[in-house]
C-alpha cells in the first residue's frame, strides 16, 4: 500500500490509519505473524522493534504505530527512554517514555526549541501566550520565541513578556506605537474584549503597508490568503515570520470554479495549501470559505454544496471561520472613515469579535492605523485565530 507523501497531513494520516488497519487485520488473520507485514512487536528481552518481513528495520528512526499506540523508534527499536518532541513525516509529536502522549497539551522541548503541543502534536498554528508548568510563554508559529520582549495575548488577556516568558512581576506603564498601557502583575489593564482582525483575499499591493502598521503596534492578526495576486506570494512568508496567523481562503476566488462541486472545492483548496506550505513550510487547518459559509451565490453552481463542504471540513480536521463584525469593505463602504466607524461600532457589541476586512482595499489598510490605535487606547486585546479556539459560524444557507 502506497502512502502518497505529497498529500496534506490529514490525508496522509487517513491513508496511514487505513494502511495500518489493513496491517492489523492481516496480522490477526495470520495469527499475529509479522512475517508478511510491518508492525511494532515484541522481540524478546523486553525489547520492541519495528519489524518488516521478519527483520528489524534498523535503518528506521522516527515514530511508528501499532494497535497499542505510536512509538518512538530509534534504529529499529522502541526507545522507552525517549521523552520530548520527535518527528515523523506526519508531524512533530510529544513522546513520554517512548510513546506519543495524545492527552498532552502544553509546552515541551527538544534540541531545536520549545514547542506548543496540542493533543500530543506540535501545533504550528499556535500564536500568542501559552502555558506549561514552568510558566507562560510567548509562542510564535508553535515555537517559544525567547528573543521576544513586549506584549502578547491569550484568552486571559494581554501580557508583558520578557525574553519569551510572561513577567508577572511587571507593574507600571509600558508604551508601544504611541499607546500607553497600564500593567498590573504583568497584565495589561483592558476592557476584557478581544478583537480578531482578519484580512481576506490578499496578499496584494497594500499588504506590506498593513504589515508595517501591525508591527508598529505589535499586534497579531489573521490572514486568509489567496493566489489572486501571485506576484505577492512572498508576503505570505512575511506574514508568517511576523507571527501572524496564515489561514487559507482560496486559490482562485472564482465562485463558479470552487462551488461547482465538493471535489472542485477541495482541488482549489489543495492548490492553495501547496502555495502556503511553500512559503511557510507548514500546512494549515484554518480556513474561510469564499463568501463565508452562509453564502447563497454557490446555489447557482451546486445545490447543497455548502452543507456538504462544512460537514467534510470537520471530517478532514479543518476548521472554518466566519465573522461577526463586518467592516463592509466588500460591500458599500469605500472610505477609511466608514471602515473605522463600522469596526469601532461593531466590536463594541461583542466580547469577542472576528472582524472581516480585505487587505486588497486601500481604504481598509488606510483605516487601520486609526482603528487599531483607538481599540488599544480603549482596552481591547488583539489576537490571532487559533485551531480549537474561538470561531464564528454563520448559518449555512445552501
Ligand atoms: Zn474573499
């Protein structure tokens, strides 16, 4: 059985589990003989090994599974002393006494750094403040950034970080981008409300300008990227390196193409996945449907397609994000004053606001300095969307 390595991880995992289901069934039908299959089995003297066709695979080092779990294998043998973060072709895994611990969520380290783990797997889409038993840490794209000093946020608030770690002893004031913050026990005294700014349809000609504004205030946002302006693909890498969340929107953004059928949709999705992973080195699990999940334009091309796609997304381990505040920059609002008014009024009505914006609109990007400054001065916290975190789902209407 071939596992296509060019496929995305969820497909790979599915293929892997299917492959291993088959192996288990084969082994059972042969009376647990590993002679004609690959499996992690006991080889005596308390040792377990990855055995293929009756031989220990001494050339293999990685993570392998059997019916009892996933195991750290070194030179063919399960290493029961392995503790930390180890990788195979499907991801990076948290290993405890040789076995992947799928119950672990926290921060664990290996020789390459400290990593945010969610359910046993390194979460490369984690951005913000995360904790383990040693403290609270600033995480950028799944990795603790020990070089960072400044503010960073999580669901509990906005925190002062010193060399990657939340400094709960910090009191007084802190200034950034002309905004003054009051700190108490390392925490910014805010209004308890969170804004998730999201920018769709780029990267494009105004994205660089936007990145500079975000950098000035040190806030992180979420980009739902496309390939509509291929010459700006490099901005995906810039967004990623700056610690923003890079999520997937669409390759073509052509409703007639993507909503023709479910397979047409996922084909377009995979093309965009490839563009993103080329720029960032990672696959994404967060995305937004063109037009949102409640769009009705898709009815014209395929009846019921949104109902099927929203269901399939969950099965694939993907999460889609709609919005509860609309800047209306793809609607009738075409001035920066209008964008500022729509956002500032909108976010006042929610404890958590996912704000729809488009970084392909000059008037939106031009509104951001004023909008962000207003929000920070009024105690709002900015965060990136996170897998498993806050999301808004509109009502599917097709
Ligand atoms: Zn869009």
